């Protein structure tokens, strides 16, 4: 047991405590000048502030082992490599990035995708993961405003373009959507392999929302192409602006990261990120308030702040969140964002930095 307080001191301690409370309370009421007196238990993300060649849209991040390069695969540009997914590399843990080419060229492009999706010019929102020594790169082929779309797969034994064994091998179609037949859009794959070795691919954009199908490894292809996808998340009402799902398994929870509202409009973009979680990979996923993601739930994660407009199109690798945003200070230039996520006491990810949190708090007090 703790030692007893000396005789005659209890009342003094209580009085001193009361005085402190009154003083702090008066300062707070008098204009909020004493907020700093309270211990701030809020956790914050760390911005890696990437530089160099950072014009990456819908980045799929691969954080390398200690001392090894990091890679970002992103949506292609028809002016480079016939629109193939682009590749960037960092040798200083994500701080500085260089362009190292595209996944394919004219001689190695997936001809079947051009036949299946007439008019496709560039390939969107890749996803990259390693499983049992093989690298799997999933990609989307589509055109704006249409759900005539496919998700394809190509594999490699290494990500190092300088390795003599480096070669992407086309594995063909993974999943497709067809106008008038499927109420979803087969783009934006996000793939996870669970602790039992079962693969899962979340995908979707607008239409019927975010879907999930099971994959089989080592093929990386669907267990059952005729299976009906499970709906994981959706907005309420048309046009259902939700997309870019990404699955993360952490401490017994499956987290679904996703983007909402409208991308690809430069500084007019309204994109922002949200998250929900579930004990089962197939759901149901709920937000911090318990709202199911299929009922427009979602805990806000990151939104427009200052010159950072429309953050979204995210992926996560070893605790680092990758996303794109539009730089208002540079005329809306597409820019790569990288942040080490923080996690609060209730197990929810935090993507805002301390500076952003302080600015938001100041704005709230000013209002």
C-alpha cells in the first residue's frame, strides 16, 4: 500500500488541485491560450516528403527490406511505354525517386487487353505483391465512364530492372466487368494473402461499389470465375463515387482503405480517403462509429489540406501509406505522397501529421 500522507496535508493538496483546475479553466475560457497545458495523446503520421520524379498516379508501393530499394508502380501514360504501368525506384527509403521505365513496351504489351477493352490507351491503378518468391502485378484496363473493364496479371521473379532474370510474363485475364451484365467495375485491384495462404482481391469503382473475390496461389487467378463477388463498401445513391480499395491485415483486424468522391480533376478534385475494418476478410466492414461500409460508412483518413488537394488512390506497404495528390502550388501537378501511418489506442490508422492536426485544431478554435 502507498504510504499515508503526512497529517494536515490532505486539505492543502486538495486546495492546490482545485486552484490549478480553476486557473487552467479560466485560461481555456479566456481564449484557448492554455490548450498546450493538456497532454496531447493524439498520434500522428510522419510525412516522408518524397522528392525527385514523383509524378505518380494511383501508386502501388513496395517497401524494400533494410538496405534494399523501394519501388512505386503507377498508372501509365500513353506517351510512355504505350501506357504501361510506370515504375519508379528509391534507394534512400522513399525520400528520393527516379524513373526506371515501364512494365512493358510495344513488343511485350498484353494484346488481349486491347481486344477486350476497345479504346484503352493506358493502364490504371496497378497492385504489386510478392508471394513465395514470385512478384505479382495486377493492373486495370478500362476507359473513362465505362465499366467494360478488365483486371490483368503479369509476374516476375525480381523487381530489379538491372537483374538479368528480370522479365514480366503475361498471365492474362483475372476478372472482367461488362456493361449491362455486371453492376460493378473491374478496376483498382487490391490483393491480400491471409495467414492461411488464401488470396483475396478487392476491386471496384463507382457502379455497385467495392467488391471482393477469392484468388488461388501460386496462379494468382480466381478460385471460381463464376463466383458472385461480395460487396464490401458502397455509397448511397448514384453515381456511387467510391473506389481504390486496399486491404491490410493487422493485429487480428482486416482494414479496408478506400477513396471517395472525384479524382483526376487537378485542383478541382474532391478525392479523399477513408477506412473501415472487420474481423473477417469478407466483412462486414464498419467504421469507428459502427456504420457498415455498404451503408456509406467510413472513418475519414486524409483529405484536402492546404496545397495538398484530393489525396487518394492509396496503397500500404510495411506501414507506409502511398497515395497521389494534386499540388495547388504547382498548378495541380500529380504528386506522390508517402506517410508512415500511426495507429491510435483503439487500433485505427492515422494518416494526418502533427502539423495538420494542429492546424485543424486552430481552425476549430478560431471558428
